[in-house]
C-alpha cells in the first residue's frame, strides 16, 4: 500500500511539473508575441535620406535610421515597391530612369533602367505576389499614361491607360491594379488593369489626386485623403472612400485633412509623410 501511495505522489508531482513547464512555455510565447508586435517598425524615407526614421506600428515611438545613398535627395519623388522582399525605388528628381534596391541600409543602383523618364507624378505597385512591380504614369506628355513591369532584373512595357493619372496612385481592386484621378487632368476617372488592357471603373465623386490607394482582403479598395479640384481650386481632403462592388461610398473621415502615403500592415493602415491642416 505504501509503495502505491508513493507512486501516486510521484505521478502527481510529475504532472504538476509538466503543468508548470507548460504554463511557463505559454507565458514565454505570449511575451515573445507581444515583443514581436511592439518590435514592428515602419521605415520612413522623407524628401532627404538623412532624415529617415523608423516609426513603430502603433505610432508610439520613432528612432532615427541611417540610410546610405549617392545623394541626399536620392529618393526625392521616387516611386517605391517591394520586389522579392526588397524595397526598390523608381525614377524621381535625382535620376528619372533609375532603379535602386535597398540592401540592408544602402541604396544600390541597378544597371537596368526604366523605359520611360519618370521624374514625378508616377507610382509603383507590387504585383504577382511581390515578384514584380508595376510602374506607371508621370508628370508630363505621353508619360502620363504609360506603364512598365519590373521583375527584379528587366523592365518590359505594358498597356498604357486610357486616361491620364499623374499623382493618381496605384492600388489593388479585386486583386487588379487600379488608378483614380489625375492632378494635371483634374478629372474623376478610375480604371483597372486587366489581362487585356485598362478597363473603366465608376468615376470618383470628386476630381481627386495625390491620395493613397490600398486594396483590402475583401477585394475592395480604399482611397484616403488627397486633393480635390473644385470651384475654389485645390482643397485638401479628409475623406476615406471605399470602392466596393463597383460603387464609391465615403466610409469615414481622417482627424485632419491631408495627403499622404500609406503602409498596410497587419490589417492596420498607417499614414506617412503627412501634411496637416488645422
């Protein structure tokens, strides 16, 4: 009888030990998850590279970041997109046909060039699961409509849009690239790029430009902020619009009117490079 009791005591002690170890493992994993969440930072590269910083995803903190580049204005007016997990920038004022890749903390210029001069007004979007980038539009002439695709080593021209879209952005709508409005054209036209070319989408209610576009998991697309050209000229916008099922609806307001760049991170949309109006 005594042997059985001692055996039960040992079994109980082993079970308690295993339970303690399990609780400890769960607590450790929870701490790791919390740390990983708080350790997510967004790299912000403003007009001048030496002003770059890391912004925490919850907006609670910023720390400076050292980015090496040939010139301080190297990224000025450049478009950007991830290709094969690496940040690439395209065109801009420093060199309107350049393509550069950010390796660690250094911009390395590639030998491949853009097919068109894209100094400003152009935009880029990661496509095909991040394996390629679509680069479109520009600030003058025929470049207002042209597009090309970069696959990490080469650039190939693709369909030009029907309407101009300088500062009209690119976002995903039903998993296809789309653009809305134009700063120079002052129009409301929206289009999406299919396998056979650009197809019209419903006009936006405003003559909008310099906004942010972001595709959502439900196949809809948000248009955030921007400039509207009305009877009194350009006005900063605070509206958050959603294109869903071929209909535009305003679904919210920013706290302050602005035009900005966005970062879509873990179902959270972060607005960057803000210009605010009180």
